[in-house]
C-alpha cells in the first residue's frame, strides 16, 4: 500500500483524512516519521504556509507529503484575519480572544459575509499540486454553540441557521472547507494518480 505523509499531528484532522482514504492509502502523521520539530509557518498566504510544511517533510525526510492551512476571510476586512486567523488577537492569544476581537471589530458592520478557506499542497514525485475548499457564510453577532474549535461559534454557513459550533461535528465535517479540500485531494490520489 502506498504511504503518504500528512504534515500534521492534529489527531482530529488525521482521523478525518484516514476515514476518507478508505484504507486505499496509508496516511502517516509527522510523529509516525519521527518529525518532532516545530515547522514554522512564515508565509503570508495559506498556499505559502501549506507549501512550507510539505516541502520541509519532502526535503528532510524524503516522503511524498501533503499539508494544509486554513483561514477565515471576512469581506469587510479585506480578507482578514486570513493567514493570521490563529493569532488574530496577538501571538499569545487563544480562540476566545480571536473571536472577541473579531466581534468587536465588526460591531458596527452590516456586511458580515465571510468564508472559511482551506488550501492543501501535495508534493508527489517532486511535483506540487494545490487543492482548495471554501465554505461561504457570515459572522454572527454573538458566539453560539459549544462544539468545534477556532471561529466555529461565530461562523454561520450559507443555507443553515446555526453556527458550525451548533451544527455538531458530523454535519460540520461533511460540509466544511477542510472536508471539501481533502475530498478533492483523495479523489486525485485514489484515482490512480498516486503511482504516476
């Protein structure tokens, strides 16, 4: 069975990807290949950060690899927080700080349209491939819901009257930006492209 590394140690992400891969591919994590160093994400775009992580694994460990980066992009903020989503309120912040800052910044704003965007970079046989997943929605006026992580309590996807945090993980994972990008990646890999 073909082995490929997913440049993450996030158990939730890993489990999600392994389910989608259906035992047709062996998905390894960073810890599986003894990559224990912190890979610094110094890029200014989601694409750049995902590429940094994938290239680090390919260059240092020799494995074909894919990596992802995700951002929340708000229309009225010209796409911010975007690539800075996880540290929007500052370097030592947590998700609640980030949500509070976002709600505060948008307090008087009528246009609350936003999107979650995930970019996956695959390095396979020294070629680079990019996959993207987008979910459009809007930022709510207040936090709602208990599940999920990050900005889930303030993001309401189009077609739903609940936030990601209210929908629960099963529904969220079936419609999420990451799920859409991973599905595109897996279709590409499983449909025979892996052995090119």
